[in-house]
């Protein structure tokens, strides 16, 4: 299942400029996706509807992963 969320290209360009030396074009690993789904189920997190919600979900997931 594809959970990608559309993001305007200008936001992608800005994120590249601020955060990335190089953009990784490959999708997340199967293990990360499985872990993310487990955390989302346990924490009652929902799939994002826009870029801001996607960023918030990503930050929440990273927080939970770092605290395992």
C-alpha cells in the first residue's frame, strides 16, 4: 500500500536546501514500515492528509523509535 502524501515541489526544494546533502530516492525499508505501523497502532496515530501532518507523523515516529 502506498502511503505517500503529495508535497509541493517548492517545499521539497526548501527541505533539500535546509536538511539534505543528498536526497535518498529509495523508499523506506520494509523493517521501518513495519515498525512505523506497529507504533502507529499502539499510539493511535493516523495517516496524514497533507504535508504538515506528514511531518508531524514523521517526528512522532522518530520520537517513539528513539525511546524504544
